[in-house]
């Protein structure tokens, strides 16, 4: 049986993310804000090179890169392309603690008037945006 082009007996791990690469205009600024957030969520610093940095997770890795092909400007999350990254961030208290700490690290709490239920009455989350326009959603589990 075929499911979307993959055999029903596809190898374990097929379809999981391998890595996410975010192109940024200001590497140092984004490495500070995004890197800080990634590390709070359990990612560990990986490789570093003149135009980029990486953080390793549980099989996948995240890259922030500012090379010569990156066009100037902030991230436009409302344009076609990546809107945001959403992460499991623990229980409600963990999400709240991390959201407060993030604001001390240059992140802005989005939808503050509806926080922490901006995603609906059953969805406890913090929506944060850094100065470059990247949004991170921190989702609370049960």
C-alpha cells in the first residue's frame, strides 16, 4: 500500500525533520535571540562558521545563517514561506517562565491581550517575536 508516495512499510524516522535552516540578515543578533531560545528548549550548540551557527536537537538540528545570498530586510512572516516555528515547551508553568525570560532577552510577547490563549481556549501557548521578525510559539503540554 502506498501513502503519499511512501510505502506503508517506510523505514522508521521517514518524514521526520532532518534540519531547519533560517536565513537571517544579522547573524550575531539572531544567534543571540534564536540561539538563546533554542538552548532554553534543550538544543545544544553545534557547528559555527563565519556566516552561520547550528544547534543540535534529538536527531534534527537548527541552522541560523547569514551568507552573501541573503537579501537585506527583516523576516516577513506574513509573506509566503515560513510563518513561525512551534515547540513543545513543557507544562504551563514552563511556558510562562520561558516567555517571561525571553522578554528579557529581546523577544516581544505577541497577542499580549489574549495571552496565553491566543490560539484558542484549549491551546495554552506563548507567541514570541524577535527583533528580526522571527516568531517562536511555545506550546504547553498536559
